[in-house]
């Protein structure tokens, strides 16, 4: 790394964040829509994918913050254990698009290992669980907006494939485009991968996806969860290697494709149903 001082300056703060999970939301007085922690039922028929996701996460923020602390720790470890595997030179300035960024687990996990002149941009359709919380947490870590900032919006609406608010050069040519635990919320994974891959740097930008495998337990939890939440937020609950490779191929980002199933996923309690997360991480590089 080109800046040892930079990497160490954030490492302890980062570990503290993972250990305390949702502390920032309470410390900063965030008022969530559902403070009771119950999963709300929402009628989302006729809404776009972006609208369904926004409603889901704005309502689900308190539940998500409390339930998935261990999941966020697990995702952070996945990323930090695989810096070499990602295939990017972290001794040079790196630009990262953290899509469906949530509170910023991907960005905050990579931040200790990049140079001070690197840049992280988060995009999320939700304010409560996404852009606002990402920015609050990043500021608490001491990251300046020039280094790390999130925006509310979507890149995946078919009716607006080139949104004006994300048309500037700062929203293209990323060295890494990452999307963690969100693909199963998207209506059309093929379209989503195409939209995200075109934001990667041509001839080498890496597209990273982290999500559930297509395990039987995930399928059963998916059915239960859809019934509990009004069947609005999830479109799938996991993906096999063959599916992911097809998505990468369709996005022109299949070079050096890999799909790795990760062991040791945490146990999650969903409405009294306990299950172990079985997660994969995949990557592919964009062509010319």
C-alpha cells in the first residue's frame, strides 16, 4: 500500500463499527418508520422495483439494523480476506461504486486499504437504510465527502436507463463496482448487471456481487419472508454459479469470472425461523 498511515488510521474505527452494528443510527437520533422492530406488511402491487425496495428498506431499517449485525461482520470479512483476489492494485488511487450501498459495509470494509486520493460513491434507493445512513456512518468514521459519499437514487429503472442525476463523469469508469446482498431485490438481474457493468472502467473494471447461494434453506426462507412482508421486496433468494455466469456474460464482464461459495455464514433469525446464511462472492472484469 502506498499509505500505511492512511490504512492504519481507519482500521480501529472500522472494527468498532462492525462490532456495534447499528449504534450510529441511535447515536445520531435517527427515527425509523418501524421502531417496534416488527416486519411491516406493505402492499406494493403495481409499483416499480425501485419503489418497492425503497418502501421495504425505509420500513425495515430498524429490523435490518438489529438482525443483520453478524451478517454485516461476515460480509466485511469476506471482502477484507480477498483483496488480492479482487485483482485491483490498491497501491494506486481506486474508485469504487457501492451500489445498493445500505449503510456502507462494502465501502467501509475497503477503505482502510486504499490510498487517501481514492474515492467511494454509494447509491441507494432508500434514505433511511441507504444514502443518509451511509453518509452519517462515513462522517462518524472521519471520512470526508470527497473520499466517500452516497446518493439517493437508482440506476436500474428501465423507464429511465440513463438518469440525469447520475450522468456525470464521476459516476462512470469505476475500478470496482460492487453490490452486496441486493441482487435478490432486483426485478431483472440481467438488466441490473448490464446497468452496473457499464459503470465499470472499460478493459479491466471489476464487477463484484455478493449474495445468497441457491440453497434449499434460502428458498424456504424466501417463501416465508414473502408471505410475511406482502411479497414486495424480494424477487429471488439466491443464485447458482451458472446463473451468475450468464449475467456476467450478458453484461460484457465475464473475463476472469469466478464464483466462490463461502463457509461459516452467520445464523439469522427471521420471524422465529433460524437459518445459516450461505453466501457466494463472484467477480468478473469488464471488456473493452
